[in-house]
C-alpha cells in the first residue's frame, strides 16, 4: 500500500517515524505493508525530523496527488487554499485522503465529504480534533448506541497552558502568552488559539459527528481568553471553581447550541483538573452517561497516531462504504445565543459605599436573576471594591440585559466581566 504525504513537517515527519518505529505492530493490525513512497515539501534541502532515504521528495504537491501508484494521500500541510485544491484533486483521482486539517474540514468539509462519496473513496480526519485522543472514532463507533446529549472539551492546548499558569503561578495573560510562544505552543500570531477560533473549528467537527448534522463552523459562538485577568482566576478559586477555555455543544428540544468561551468549572470535576497543554473531552450519552477522553492534543507522534489509525481503518475496510453514513445531514435548528441558559459569574469594580450591592442585586432581581454566592473585596484608597457574583441559571439574553442596566450606574468603575459557569452534571 503506497502512501503519499503532503507536508513533511511536525505531523508528516511524525507519521514517518511512527510507521518506522511500529511497523510490525501496524502491519499485524492492518494486514498490509504500508510504505510512504512520496512526499511533497516546500524546500527539499531543509532538515527533517524523520529519515527520507526511501522517500521521493518533490516541491510539486500535484505530482503526489496525480501519481497513479499512490493509493492514499495524507494532507498534513495545513491551510484552506492550496490544501483544498489538492484534496479535491486527490479525491477526483480516486484516492483516499486522510487529513489533520481542522480548518479545512470545519469550513469545507461538507463539500469535500460529498466529493469523496461521489468518487467512492474516503476522507477521514481523526487527527483534526484533539491530537492523539481518538474522540471522533469514539463518537462514531464506540458511542453509536447513544443519543449524544452534550459534549464539553478542552480542545486547545495553548489556551489551557496559559490558564493553568495563571492559576498555579499567579501570572498574567500577556506574560504567559510570551512563554507559550517561546516554547512553541503558540504561533507568532496567536489569534487562532487565544481567541477560540482553533477550538471552534474542532467543536464544529465534534458536533457534526455527535448530532448527525452538517458541519456549521459559522454557527459556533466564539469568545477567547485574552480578557481573563488575575482577579478572575483568584475569585474563581475562592468560589470553588477553575477557569477553562471550553468548547461546548448541546442538543436540547431538537435544537443545537455550539459555543466556545472561558468557563468556570467546579474544581471537583475531572475536566477542571486537566492542566498544561493536555486536552480532554467530556461526552454525555443517554445510555452510557458521562465519559471522559484525555490525552495529548498535539505533537508529532501523538497526532501521527491518529493519522495512522485512519490509515489502518481504510486498509482494513472498516470504514463505511457510505462516507456520510454517520451523518444524516439533518437540518437541525440552532438555539439562539440569547436563549441559551447558563449560570454566570460576574465581576464588578464598584464604589464601596452603602447600598451599592443592594442596587446590583435589585437590578438582577428585575430580570429574575438570583445570587447564589458573592465575594466583595476593597482594593484601593479610592474606596473601590471588586464584587464577584455567582448567579442562578438564567437565559443569556436576560443576563446581558441586566448587566447593561448595571453598567449604566455611576458606581460602576469599569466594564462588568461576565463568564459562563458549567456544572457539567
């Protein structure tokens, strides 16, 4: 079985290394001798993390997808421009394609999956979500007897590293981000990671498989972690929570909600204790109940593990003949953001004088919002205080309306901070 790789960087090199290291085990499980024979690279002279003696290298990626001797193409170059053209060409040439490209699948997956079906080949992408964690196969196969009610995941290691350092070492966001960039966890432009776009790509894929609906990245409500401050981390800890950047998808009353945002989680939950660059996904099925999947969300050999798992599935013929078999492509309506119910954490900087807290709770009460917990701390000589509040469960629209009214009062000294709280029950 001849394999061609598009991109021989971290993941592509990892695939070659894992195939070499575990060739006997992989051959036993797949029943075939797998050979990477060709690889497309940007610069042939560049040093690689893997041996290339038995590879034919080219700087023309179309030479790989048009090669009649290649049965399966691994798209490991990233991006949504040239990568899309190459995947389309490979599928039209009757080649199976495996990709780790979450942005490509989240934004163009519907049309590419349809193209694969039309050409009687497979497009698989286990490595596109949560690195080495086999979460897509778990949803598609292991949990196939269940109606998935919800899933919540820490699916971006960069953001999780930053929040962990802020909590454990009292550091601020900007300081930890610089370290994350120095360590290679974050790109020079970290927007995709810290503003939630990377997690939103992955959540769209997870929700599609979990709920049997089209990939709808544009329907994911997305908020990053760049506005999380040390005060929020301290208050969350005192209130018994940990702040995590979660991707959450739920199906309620025939409607789907998909959202990525900072979230307070009770410290007693397993998900709250997933730290550093690790990933984890909590899935709740109506038969099995809650299940948790934990592991490395990135890295050369971890991601290569997921790529090769797809490769073995294709070789063994364990993939459905109907590439869309796990998707009914139902037109499921999305729940409006204002209608999503949640518990909320509020942090306010307010003048510390009599009646302020009463005024705040009175405005909340006007919107049927009760206070479950409150902490108040005087912070400066100007007699200003930070007030942290945990509310009851309320619709997001009501919460926003109440905060807008609170914000207009003269005793409020800065923008009110709002963060979702999830109990994950």
